[in-house]
C-alpha cells in the first residue's frame, strides 16, 4: 500500500498512518497517509517561522515563477488528479476535472498577482513629505480546509499565501488527504525552499487546534462548519491572530412565475444536487412562486428521475456517492425529520450499486415552511426543500430569513425583479438565472452573517487577508 508522509521543513516525515477510502467502493483503499501529531505540527510551525523572513523578501519574480511551475504541473497531471479527486471525495469525474482545472487557474492567476505588488503613493497634507502605502506578508499562515473541495479550496488559500510572501502550514480535512498530498508533492518538486510550505495531515481536534492556538501562527484561514468556525474564532482571534473564515450556507433559489421553466429546473438541479449537494453554496431552499409551483415541481421530479447515482468514476454517473458514513447517516436523519415536517415528493432512499458505497437517491421535499428544521439547518447532502410563496415580496423575505448569507439566486425574466433581488438579497454572492453554486476563481468569494467572517477570499480581494498594510512617511 502506497505511503504518503507529511512535509515538514522540506523533509518528508512518516508516522502512524490512516487509510483513505473510496466512498464509491468501500473495499478500495486509495493509500495510507501519515497522521501528523501535535509535535509534528509544532515542528512545521517552527520551520515556517524560520523560513518566513527570507521568503517574504524574495523578488516577486521568484514567487511568480514557482506558482507558474505549480500550475503547469497541475495541468500536466490533470487527468490523474481528477481521477484521484473523484475516487477519494465521490464527486463525478466531470466535476472533479473542473475542480482540478480551477486549481491550475488559481496558481496561474496568483503568479501574476505576485508581480503586480499592490501599493499607493500620496502627497502629504504637510509640505515636503511623501507617503507610501505598501503591503507586506503577514508571516506564517495556518490553512485549515474541509473535505468537499479537496484541491480547489487548498489551492485558493495556498496560492495567494505564497504569492504575497507568507509561509504556510496546511492542514487538509482527514477525509481527503490524497489531493492535498499530491499538491504538496507538486509544490515541493517545483523547488519551494524548505519550511516555506508544510503539510500536516492530522486530526482537527489536535493538529487543527494547535494551528489555532500556537502563537507562531500569525494568521488562520479556515473553511468548514459553523461549529468548528466558532472554535477557530475563540482560539485564534482571542490571541490576536488574523482570522478569515468561510462556513456553512442554506442558500435560497427563488423561482418567479415569469421564469424560463427549463432554465429554472436546470439551475435548481445543478445548484441543489450536483456535487451530491455537498457544497456550501448549494441551493437547499427552493422558493417557488405559487403560479409556477406545480409545474416546477413536476419538471424537477422528471429531471431528478433521469439522474444516475453511481460510482463517481463511472461514465454516465451524474451524481456520485455521499462522502462517508457519518454524512450518509446525517442525510438519512434529516430525510426522516423532513418526512415528519413536510411532504417527501421524490427520492431519499439509500441505493445499492455494484460496489459497496454511500449511494443516496436525491430527495425533494415539498410543502415545506421556512421555519422547519429542513429549511433552517445546513444538511450538506442531495436534499432540497420547496417553499411555496405568493409573490416576489414574500419570496425575498423568505430568502433573507436565515442565519446564513453565502449565496442567493433568482430565476426570472423580469429586469425589475432581477435588479431588485441583486440589491436586496442579503448574501455575499447573488446569481440571476444561474446556479447558487459555481463561482469564478478570479473575483471575490464569500458571504455574510453566519456564513463568513473576515475579508473575502479569491481574486485580488485575497490581498486583504494575506498581507498587512504599512503606511510610510518620508520627508523629502
Ligand atoms: P469541519 O468544520 O468538520 O472541518 C473543517 C476542517 O476543520 C477540517 O480540516 C477539520 O479537520 C478541521 N477541524 C475540525 N475540528 C477542529 C478543531 N477543533 N480545531 C481546528 N480545526 C478543526 O467541516 P467539514 O465537514 O470538513 O466541511 C463541511 C463544512 O464546510 C460545511 O459546513 C460547509 O458548508 C463548509 N464549507 C464552506 C465553504 C465556504 O467557502 N463557505 C466551502 C466548503 C465547505
């Protein structure tokens, strides 16, 4: 069985290992991955501290060249990486390929950003003085990522961190160490100096907690659940570290009576069910205007009936398995709760396939109300609830009536309602006639309320988190 060690201070370090299991086939062990200890994590932080000064002072061309090399290597290995991603996380090969291309583009984008080096110059209000506002690296950044985007989310944290001169301690989710390890290997092979980038594949409760509490970590970027996010905030912010967090969602998709029905159904299907519904931006609340409600539900059920739930790597599969047993049990629990609250209009059954895996028929609830558990809590599975509303005003009120605020969508052919929704939806991202999930890599990503904390990720906006501003005054 292939062994995959941690990367600490430029050295590969073995240790006790854990298996990476394919959710489409529980007999398929992808490999063994070294489980980092707290001591390993401390060594990684020390190595990152030791490397921070020199890396922060490297000419931007050095950082740009390195990121570009990483991007080229991802491109060269893209087919193998996509296969590994589908095998360890369970999203379809098509979805996995898209995520790998995204990771490649992210490294390429930040290679350019490294060279742009943001800064401003002002004349002082006092005579004979010049002011320069520059950005410097924050120092050592701890990156903690979830399992649902095994290469995309690591890429969108690691690339800007390195581009702007920070050193990195990266802890991926335990469920998907495969893509994280391959990315670390690629970064190592690209020639990154020892200690600048460290990989610690360990448990959240010890290695993750060490990153949060260790004073050697200057900034923590976290993506995961609201519950874990609260611990990150308590630990890191209290000791004065910079914190950025992206968390859960309960994203609304409004469909108005004037919507193009085919488009609305495709947008709902993609947003709610693709990626097995395991996306923070998934449209789990479908808010449908009364006049189009019945037709929409009929068409969505027809579309759901045509989906093929099977092995993620099998050609033809449109929805892969649920990621693991814990999430599978959670999905079934919510389906049970939903049966008691609303009407299960379609699906929700565990499915048997040629291999033993966590296959679940996508579920659609109708007659749901916004105050029900299935409409309030993030389920993180292929499950959506239809809420019937009388008009646009009620739809907007229901859409905004949630503790989350990541993404919000509307399907309409009315310019008036599209514009009004874009302005008044209380979410970090708004989609008109396109799925709530599915975002670009070169612009701001993030939410409001319980979904996010701190500055935006991705695109040039990431500079806010990965740099610190210096204002210098000089008498001429
Ligand atoms: P999670 O919170 O369980 O774990 C996220 C990461 O935190 C993992 O690496 C985990 O090991 C680590 N962790 C766990 N306990 C920790 C602790 N006490 N201290 C430090 N680290 C700890 O989340 P998950 O189940 O991996 O991912 C699903 C969640 O992520 C969902 O809520 C989803 O909405 C969210 N998510 C959000 C976004 C976004 O950008 N908003 C993107 C993807 C996923």
